[in-house]
C-alpha cells in the first residue's frame, strides 16, 4: 500500500511560453498529508487497473501509463499486476493528484518488480508522464523550475497545519487555465526566490508573512476572473483569519497556520458554507 501525497505550490511564477509549447515556471512546492492510496497486487498475466473514481479507469490514466512505461523500459517479461487506486485528492484542483499517483506507481512498481532503477532514471521517466511527476517522486519541499524538470531540494518546512478549500463541483483543466494567462496582466508580487529563502531558513513565520503580503501565483488572477465561486472561497478564508494562496492551476486555495483550533474551525466553517474543505498538514518523507 503506497501513499500518493498531494502537493501545494507556495508561489508559482509563469515566466513565459517555451518553444516546445510548455510554460517556463518557477515555484516552491510542498507535499501535504492529504493523499490517494495505491495498492499493487500480483496477478497471473497482464496488468489491470481499478479506481474508486470510475471516470479515471481509461487507458490514459497516469497509473496505467506509468506501468506501461516501465514495461517498455525493461522489457515485457514481468509478472502481471493489479493496480488499485483509492482517490481522496480532488481532481482538477491544482493539487497534483494524478502526478502523485503516477509517481507512486513508478516507485512502487520499481520495488515490486525488483527493477532497482536509480532515482535519476525514475525522475527521467516521471518527466515523460507529467511536469509535476518528478517533484512527486522526490517529495518534501523543493524549488521547481523549467517545466518541472529542474529540482532544488529545500530543507523541510516545520510542521504546519494546512487548510484547503475549493468550490464544490468545480474542476479545472490545467491547459485551459494556462491558455487564459496573460503575461501583460501578471500581478505576482512575491517571488519564488523569497519563498525558497524563507524555506532554507526553516522560517514558517516568514513563509506565512510572504503569503499575507501579496499574490504568489501567476494563474490566480485569470482563475478568479473566470470563476467567481473561487473568489468567494478566497474571501471566506480571509474572513476566517487565514491568508490564502491558490495552488497550481486552481481552484484550490490553501493557508498555513500553527494554530490547530483555528485550522479545524476554519475547515468546518468552510464545509458548512458548501466548500470542499480539508484539514491537512505539511508532509515530508522520512
């Protein structure tokens, strides 16, 4: 049984569109305790995939694609596996659920099949599956640049409660959100360098102060402009005494706090207002 933790972007600067069609990014990412669960079982022949979310059971699911990619890498004479994915991370929410599932499949099958592929090779395979997969393989806290292929591990953030909230029923396409980004209207006021420096100092108060001070995510403005229900979630979080920022391409907003009572009461209040809300915490691999 493997955990596939969600990620949040503590800042995300879009620096422009690359010649290969991807966008140049600069972000600090952090894993959190909210997670999916992947179970790998042996079966007599072939691979099968089942998911608690039936809409994800197609051949293009990243878990199935990860298994196929490993088979192509090392040959097809490997035992059959049954892959069972238990979803908990909201889909299309900017939390990297699919990428984390793929990372769990790569790492888990590498061990299950006894392939002993080194971390660098797994990272290369992960990059073929998605921009966030290499970070999800590495885990913890990291500055991530390029389209996700340049990883700089950072000291683990100390334990913080993480309140997550998004509008019920709203799932966004990452590609659509990036298409709506206007470089001339980008209003990010806190750089990934500043956030990374606070992380290097292991200064959670400094990170929270940066979140209080300004907008951290280039994609937040277009999401708020097109989805007023996302703006409502952000406003509610601020009313509850939190300083929220959007994760990834949204529509999830998150906020850190060291105060358990505040975190718990905020999550409950947001649920009562009709949001999908979670109480989580910073997660770092042992």
